[in-house]
């Protein structure tokens, strides 16, 4: 199903992934891919995708690889703490991000350097799996916009749907059969040209980020055949943690409440 020949040298990590992970992915999914040749064949670029599942990086890796590019991710630093996984990810050129930390600036610098070196950076602007109750793209972080404005590279919006059926958000076990259809549609580059020479103020970054998220959302609407909410879900306004498993906190609260109730019962007795 490859539609563009890979020109880059893969290295052992990507070669191993292509040998093991790609066939596994294709055995358990039915790819429905549209517009992949809109990804530039060469040169630095940012791919901005909506985030539905922990399987998304694998989906994006197969997709970009089959369209002639090797993806580099801004990945949460916790994944690198596992020695074997961390070794593999570093060998594949992935960039650790300390989320909600001043150390995230180092990841930004590394991403800018990679784009200037002509590489393809994959960013999930939401920063985590969407918290929207119906899995629509939620509010975005400014990372993709900042990288694009700093380097002048194109931002390629991609909408996807179906990965959540293969592995539901924060689920531990995938649902492999029957095979799940993974829809991926690539849009035209997001026009940020009028913002390129403006100071990197919060307002400018917010505008650029909103354009990127709007482009992604429009694509997802087309895939789903539905209309997204007029206002994107904001976990901060909803009082939901921006990182980590949002369901874990709820379970913890319920367990805490039960223990509290039992304690109150013993005190009453």
C-alpha cells in the first residue's frame, strides 16, 4: 500500500519497526488513507494530528513511512524511563517532553533544530488524548504553532478516526478483531503567513493554534459525517486534569469516598 518511496536512511530502529510493527498493524486494521501525498516529500515540516488513543503514534508512523517520511515525535518523557523502550525511541530520533514543566523548552529547541535539518515532526497539539466526551479535537497547545512560526515550515493538518476502536482511550487491552478501519485524511497546509513576522505574543500563538485545531476539526467532521461542537472542549475550564488518565482520578475519588463512608459508619457505631 506504499504510495511514496522512502528516500531517507531508516536506521536500525525504524527498520525493526517496519519489519515487526507495520505487518502487525496491517493485520489488525483496514487503512482508509486519503491525501497522504500532501505531506511534503522532502524538507522540514510539522504534521499536526488529533489524539484519540495510545496507538496513535504507531498509526502515524505507518502512515508517514508509507508516504515517504520518517516521523519524529514530541513524546512524553515518561516513556523514556523504560530502558528498552527509551533506547529504541532515542535510536528512532524521538524527542522527550517534560509536560507541564520548564524543561519542555528543551524539546521545543530540539524540534526546531530537527525541522531546520529537514525532518518531519509529528505533533499532537492537544498535548494528550482528547478529553472531549465525544472524542472531538479539544483545545490545543501552542507547540506546533511555535515551531512553524519559528522555522517557517508548513503545518500539515491531519484528521483521524477509528484508532479508539482498536484501543480505547486509556484502555490496557486492544480490541484486535474484527479488524478496525483507521481513517486518516490529510488537509492542505495551514496558512500562517500573515503571522510569521509578528511578535510571538500570546495572542498570535493562540490565533495560530486555533487555525491549526480548526483545520484538524474540519477534517474530522468530514470523516465522521458530523458537526463538531461550536466551542472546543477545554479541560481546564471543565476542571479535568490536563495530563494522565482522567478516569483514574474518578476511580480514586470513588474509592476514597467508599473508605470515608465506611469510616464514618464505624465511628457512628
